[in-house]
């Protein structure tokens, strides 16, 4: 079957708002029209995507899967259209993906000074699939944190950072100077297959509300620090590896220059 991107966008809006009225407002269409389009989409796919009640809209298992897949699909389409427009306007663009907590601003400033004619953009990489922006064409280079699959990618090691346990300040372990993995046995851990969260913001909110503990790279814990939370080094937890990643061979001159600047800058700041 041919996937109708318009209906896919409609579905994503409903999935994000969990409400047909608010989704219709965002899309600037009438609510009955949106409802008909979603039902037609379900018929085309041959499965139910939403569970509708008088008060709420929830995703089915198939709907949750489609919602996750749709993020990359729609982003890849938008990136493709953007590249077409760039070519038409004669614009040269470099897009950099970055994992949460990792910073590329210093590298971009130095690169822009050397290549002022190249426009630079950034795109955040989701924590559970950091390589997705490179594989779907949204970015040409990434400053990412493992794990991800190297297949089809060129990687340059940059450094390592410790993982810390992020927990509520009222937790019995919060007074410790450091922890070991054994200290966390039996604790509800967010990020496990049974407690996967859609975003770091969601994860931090759950931790702050006492719903669990998470192991986070230090830079992420620092970036999301707030009152009521503490982060403690877990002495025997494996360090998080960071690296520069390029899709394909990356032979164009601006990209090679960006990598040269990034390696020198990021290895210095990471202490590698």
C-alpha cells in the first residue's frame, strides 16, 4: 500500500495531543474531518491505532509503534524537502545531530568562522536511537553517545564520561557520597525495557515524583539538574562512550573541516 503522509501527520497530531479537538485546532481542520481521516487511515492499514472514549484518546500497541516510526518518517521527508530547496537556492548546509547533554556550539562557532558560506543546523538525537538522524538523512554528522550500531557509519572516538544515579533527594540512598551497582539492586529503574520513557524530560519528572531511579551520563544529569534531585557516581558502572559519527564516507571539504575542528575541540573539552 502507499502510505498517505497527510493522514500520517493527522495521526501524529492526535497521538501527541491525545485529543481530537486540540489536534484539529493544531491542524486547522474541523474535528469531524479529522475523525473521518483517522478512521480511513485505520481501514487502510487494517488495524486499530486509537482507543476512543468520551473523555480521552489512547494509543493501541499498534498505534504506539506507528507513532514511534512516524517521528523518523516525517522528519526524513521534511529533511529531503529541505535539501531539495537548498539545492534550488544554491545553499550549502551542514546539519549536526547531538545526544542529550553533549554540546556542539563551540565546534559550530569555529567551523562557521572558517566556512561562513555554509549554513549550519542542529538536530537532537533521541536517547534510544541516537544514530537515527544520520540514517534517515536529517544530519550529516553527529556527536553521539553509545550504544548504537556502527553498520554503515564512520565513527571517531572522542571520550568517556561516568554514569551517575539520578534519584530524589528524599531517597534513603541520597545521602551517600557514591554508590555501587549492588546498592541499586531492587530499585525501580527507569529506562529498562519495562519502564521506557519517551523523553528525558518525562524521565526526570518521574524520578522527581519518586517513581524510580535512572542511570544517566554525567552531562545529562548536570543539564537536567534541579532542586529535589541528586546524582551520585556509580563507581562500577561502565562509562558512557562519546564519538563523532558520519554517514557514508564524508568526503566533502566542509564536512572534513568540521570533523577536524570537532576532534580537536571535543577531545580537549572531554579530557580525552
